[in-house]
């Protein structure tokens, strides 16, 4: 509401265009010099003084504009000096003089508004038929104050050139189309500070902001930059020179409670000073401070007392520059030159230490300070005020005046400074502020110091900073330059710093500031609920995943053929498991398999040698030989199951198993049919035995085996078995097995063998009443019972066995069933041949049937 009232008043004041009617005035002293073209200036020559006593805790402390600021006073003198230089330079505005009117803002947006409105009106005491308009204004130091000026004078197209306002919000050309500045925006300073934070690896920092536009916007810009880098802001405390001590203590308590070791302070020296004093008072040390340009080189906090807590502070400032001729101008300042000039008396009192006695000026009777003799001089003063070799803000003021002068020259003479002088192309009385603003946007020159001056589309100068480090030398705080930062329009930047020369608050080593330590290899970050992303726990990687770098956000799964080691920082090849020949189980099964094959061969040799004996003749020598041969193959079949599975071994093992066992059971089926027909032949008139001779037996064996062979050929053609890696049994192991390819074909082969076995069992059971001395049917029945029992139990064991034991179970079933057939059918015959030869006679073999 207050700003609206002032804007309304400004409209009334600026009505001088139509009637120049003065409706009121503010009593504001000013440094003034009349000129053909006037430039306004607003500077915080006096600062607010906060009283320490007040009646109620809820009341704000008393505030008055009483603290004289030497640095701001030098800014005013730099403006006056630059105007004088331009007026004395024939290359600039020939036959045209620049004038100025400089007011005090007291570092207050409200006072700044008063000053802006005062500049918009004609100064009192100037006799002229027309108002002397202000074509442009150099203002202000604080961003909040510049916002007040730009918001008030901007709608009237009055150009404002700031020398120390850095808020990025002022770059909004839609709101502030006539605002320019000779100091880079905080947008670039935020990038510079973020680059510094990244350079030193700080991830957990605190922030202190001035509770105004400058501080709030700067911290927002900084947060936006560092969040891209994964940096977290632990807290944001606020300070202001008008804050009560309780509010300052709240910010101090934030610092004490936090674990951060790096804190950024974006605040002017006046706002930040109360907190600095409180930090020193409470002896809060071990913090690495980062400072904005507003306080990092300011003289007020640069004291040995403040250094105890803030020593080693780092920050960015504008590039320094020297103005050699300015020193003589400054040392020639005297209250006796113009006794009525404001601000000079206060300056003299500080510099000389006495109050000047001025003619025509009423002396304060209550003033007890020493009176000056009139012989005092500043010529030999060594005060830092007169050091013009490292100027920063002062140089910005100087550049602002020259930028306006170049814009005016271009506007008045329609050609740049330095061109052949011609007559003005514009009548001075017709110059409008909007034209000056448009001309300022086109300013582009190199000044006498080799510094290029121009403004981008948002009214900002090129961004270039120096890195400052607080160091103590001979008992004095020094602002040592250790590097620089430059930023290009495309967003690229270059940061360089002499890191080895930095004096750190925490000692010689670069301080670390993290909420959580970097997670070691083998672990990943796990976000802690309710805390910033920089605060996390380190959780070990799950089985099968690794993190081979520190600080991993996620664990990386290992490839299928690999598994994580115990430390979870490396993927190691999984152990490939299959039944090997050289392992104990493989050796045992191989030996048993070879033993069974050997026994089959030995039995066959015995049968060949004793083929003419009654026992061999009675057991059908031809079918027995086929059966022994098939058993020999069955015993060799497990050897294809041992060793690394390949395409060929996988196809061979299942088909060989199916065909050999089909041949084996077909032989048993033939023997069973022979026995059954022999049994039926004992009945009178039955001629079945005579119809089932050797030819029929061979047909039975071949046809039954051929069916299995056809099945296996179809299996291998359509969907053959193949080697397959199985990862499910164990985390650190790959089971290499033979996939059957077609489950249907696999169970069809097994089922066919089972059908043959059941048919044999039924037929053998039917012939169980043959003579007892040599009952082949009983032997076949018993062997087939063992065979069926083995393969019935094989199915659940096969399904439930893990890894290589699945193969072992299958081999065991093959060997068990083969041994069952070999022993049950052929062991009794060998027993008679070798141990009971007296029973190897036709009479004994046919004994019971004769009865």
C-alpha cells in the first residue's frame, strides 16, 4: 500500500511535463551541481543504527539513520569525480555540461523511494523557467532499494544504473525495462559459488540470507544451481540489521545444532554483522564460511576479533581496478570549500578527528568534540579510504557515470565518443529518459583502463569475479585474491583457484562437509525418510548385485554367468556344475557302469562257451545273447551322462538310453512269450509253441525296438535335447544340464519302455506255475518287479534332486534296473553252470514237468 501511495505521488511530481506543479517536498539534503544534463545519484551514505534498548520484547528496536559509511561516501565522490572528468574532456559532450544531484538512502527502501521522488522533482533554490529533468539515475547499493527505485521510475522510462545491486530479479525486463547495472547479477554469482562448492566436494552446507530481496533471491538461485550437483542445503537462516537479538540467536542456534561445516552467507555487511558478532561471542569455530560480494571485502567485519571465527572465509567479488587520479581528488575534500555541502562535515570528523568551524553554519552547543583549527589536511593521510589501487564498487560507480555519458553523447551527437565532433543532432530540451535508456542498451566501449563496458539484453555487464580468501598478515585481515571465475553467455564457466595458497578455517586441509559419509564399494545409498537426499544410510548390495565404486546410488546386477563376491564389489564367474568324471561320484558311477558292462560281456562269453548245455538251451541262447548285448549297451549308456553336456552328448544320452532299454525289454518280452507258449504247450492239443519260433522272436524284438527308434528320430528331428544353463538351484553356481527339448518326447520314450515292462510282467506272472527246477517266468517276474520299482521311484527323485544329482539319480536308475535284469535272469544260470554242474542236465531241467 505504501509503495502504491509513493507511485501515485511520483506521478504527481512527474507532472512537471505538463505543468511543473509542486505538490509537496521531502527535506532531503543533497550534493548538487547544475548542468545542462542532470544525472541523479542515490547512495547509502548513512546507515541505520539499531539501539540495544527498548521497552517491550515484542517491539522492534529503535532505528535511526546515524552511522556514517565511509565506503558509500567514497562512492558519491567517485560519481562527482567522474562527472568532473567528463566535463573536462573535450571528446565527451562538447559544449554540454553534466550536472548531478546525489541523495542519501539510509539503506532503506522507504528512504530510497523518498530520494527517487525527490530526484523526480525540481530542486529547491534553483531559479529556472523550466524544470531541470533528471535523465538517468545511478542507484542503488541494496537490491531492495534498487527494486524500489526501478519500480517507481521504471514506468516513466527513466534509466537506472546500479553499481552494487546484484539480485537476479532485477534482470526481468518485463518488470524493470530500464534497469542496468555495472555489477554482475547474482545469477552468475550463484553459478560461481556452486562451482566452488563442486570444486571442493562439499555436499552438505548451510545458508544465511538477508531477509530481503537480495538475500532471498540469491539463496534461491544458489539452491537451484547446487541441487543440480546433488548438494543439499541443511538450513536457511535469516538476518537483518533491524532484527532483535532473539531472532539473531535463532539463526545462531541453527548453526550450533547443525552438522554442517560449510556455511554460505548472502547478506550485506550491515545485516550480517550482528550474527558475526554473536558467532564470535559464543566461540563457534570450525566453520568454513563462504561470502557474497556484499560482505566478503567490506571493512566493517574485517577485524582481528571477527577473524577468530571467520578467518579463512572464501567469497567472490568483482574484478578490482585502480583509478590513480582519484586519490588527489579525495584528499582535496574539505568542509571549508562548501560549508553547506552535506555529508562532508561527518566525513571530516571521522578522518581528522575534530569538528570544523564553518562560517555561516550554526554550531551545536551540545557537541563536545574537539574543534578544528582550520589547518588540518588530508594530503598525507594513510587511511584505507584513500587507497585507490584496488577499487571494486567505487569503480562500478565510475563506470556507471561513463556508461551514461557515452549513451548521452551517442544520443546527442548521433555518433560514438571519439568520432569527429559535429553539431548536436538533438535539442537538449527534447531529450527524453526513454531515449537515454535505449541508447544505454547500445553502449559498447573500452575505457581508459582497457575495461570493456557493455550491457546484455537484460542490462547486465559481463560476469567476472575474483576469489577472495580472508588471511591474517601482521595482525591485519587481508583480502587475498587466489583465483577467478568467468562465465560465458552460453552458460559455460571457468573456475581457477590457487588451492595450495588457501588459508582454511579448519587448518591446512580442505574441510569436508557431508551429511553422510560416502558409501564404500559394495554398498548403495538408501534415502533416510524425511531428510534431504544428502542424508542416507549405506546398505549392502543384495546377492548377485555389486557396487564397484564408492558412493553408488544403486547396485548393478551381475551378468547371468557371474555372481557377486562376498564384498559385493566385483562380479566373479559362477562355478559351473555338472557331473564330472574325476569327482568321487563320477568315479563311482563310472566304475559301476564299467563293472556292469564287464559282467554282461563275461556272462555272454560264458553263454557262448556253454551254449550246448541244457541250462543255456532251456533259456533260449539267441534271445539271451540279444539281452546280454542290450544290457552291455545299457551299462555303457550312463557314461554319456557324465562329463560336460554338449549338443552331441545331450542328443546321445537320452536316445541311447531309450533305444538300448527298449531293446533290452523287447528281448525280455520275447523270452517271456517263449516261456508262456512253452507253458501253454503242456496242455493237450495246444500248438502255439510250434508257431512261435526263432523268426517270430526276432520279429518281436526288432519291431518293438523299431518303434522306439522311430520315436527317437522324430524327437531329434523336431525338438532335440540341448545343453542348458540352470541358474535357480544356487546363487553362486550354474548347473549345466541337458534340457530334454521336448518334454512330451522324453516321457513318451520312458512311457514306451514302461508299457513294454508291464506287458512282460503280466505275461511272466501268467507263467508263474512252470516247473520249479527251472522257472524262467519267475526270474523274469522278479527282475521286472525290480525294474518297475526302480523307475517308479525314479520319477519323484528325478524331479526333486538339485543340480548334478538329477543326472546321478537317472544314472542310478539305469544301473539299478540293468543290474536287476542281469542278476535276476542270468545269475541263477551261472550259479548252476559253475557251482552246481550236476544240475546242468536235461533231466534236472525237465524234472518237474515229467512228474
